[in-house]
């Protein structure tokens, strides 16, 4: 079969633009192997990333479930990155990206049944002790999703939010972020090992990331759209769906799963990271809202209370 002249011309143009010899690249094809599914997906590497710390079979469920979560978080960040780095973005594209992100979180929300109903309670409460002091709040990708979704003021601990400069950024904001409450005594300033270890690994990266997204997050991008675009019903519906899914439905699915395993016979067990997880996780306490101006005062007042 002869090469299509149009394709041949396009290939030549492509390699001319980067000062490469097309014939050399075509010759390289003689020695390359055809692609197959397992090499393209890196199946063998992927299936060897699970390392148990105990002999309990259900620990494997726990590990793989969280790895799937991290892959979905990466998909979310890929979509947000496209919006954040766009100098101009149309309403249909913005809406489509937000709905893609929402679908990923819809999957994350519904998937909690795997954890809630898919592990033996006794097994979990034995192998979980080997996870100390690790904690779910140490998911760096999830923290990045928050940074990239809204302005930092909306991630400040609810106790301090009203008294903080609305334009707070980066280092100044970091010590007052809501999830610091999962590992910090605000009276003494002392941090748990879980929080200190997390910051040692990711703080510098978070500060660089949040500096860019302080003005390029989803909420800021929305507010730079023309006034007419900001009233687009489909876009607003998509933004509200994403906000509520992440900050209420997904959080409550997580909360209810934790409650299933940690609240037994009326006694609430401490989280592996040592946090007061009930008040840290439940949305009615922190009222985490990415796009506050898209909600009524009544909706904000009842945030997380009716689910």
C-alpha cells in the first residue's frame, strides 16, 4: 500500500519544523515493535504497585481503592490544568470541562460502597493500626484539586475565615487552611507528626502550585468571563453540581464510610493520623464551598446538613 501523498506531505512538514530528517524517522519504524494493550497501559507495573503491610486479605482492597482514587484525582487535575492555562475559554468548553470533572467525582462518590460494604470490619480495625500515622488528608493531589478549584480564602479554616484578608495568598494562607485542623493544636501551635511529615514532603510544592492557581483557579477563571457568560444557566448548573458533589456528597460518603468502621458500639475511634475526624470531615462544620456566590445564603447556612 502506497503512502497517502497528503499524509506524506504533512509528515515532512512536521519533521521539517523541528529540523529532523523524515527518512531517518521512517527508517526507525522498521525496528520498532507494534504496540499492544499491556505495554501501552503498563499493566504489569500497575498490578505490582500493591504492597501489603499485613496478612489480612481486605487490606488489598483498601490499597487498590485508594490507588484508583489517586488516578481519578489525576484525571481531575488534567482537566483543571487545561482551564487554568487557557488565556481564553468559551462557555461550552468551560461547561464541558466542569462536567467531566464532576463525573469523575460522581464515580469517586459512588465508589465508597466498595470501602463501606467491601471490607470486613474486624479485618480493617486490625490492619488499620499498621497505617499509623498515615492519614487520608495526606493526599497531595486532592489538596491540589482544592487549590486549583477556588480562591484560598474559601479554604481557610471556618473559625478564622471572616477575619482574614480576602486576597490572602500562599505562605500566609497555608497555616490557616482548614485541613491544618486535622493535625494542629491551634492553642499551642504544635503539629502532629502526620502533618509535619506531610508538609516536609509537599509544602514547597503546594506553595508554588497555589501561587499560580491563586488567579487561575476555576472560580477566578469563571469571574473573568463576560457578565453574560457568568449568567449562563448550563455553566452555573455545572459549577454548582461540581461544588456540591465534591464538598458535600463525596465528603459525606467518606464520612459515612469512616463512621461505619470507626464508630462501633457507641465509641468513636481515633483516625490513624490522630485527627478529630468527625468535625474535620463533616461539611456542616467547615462549610467548604468553592463557588460561594453561586449559592443563596439559605443554601450556605444549611450546607451539609440535609444529607
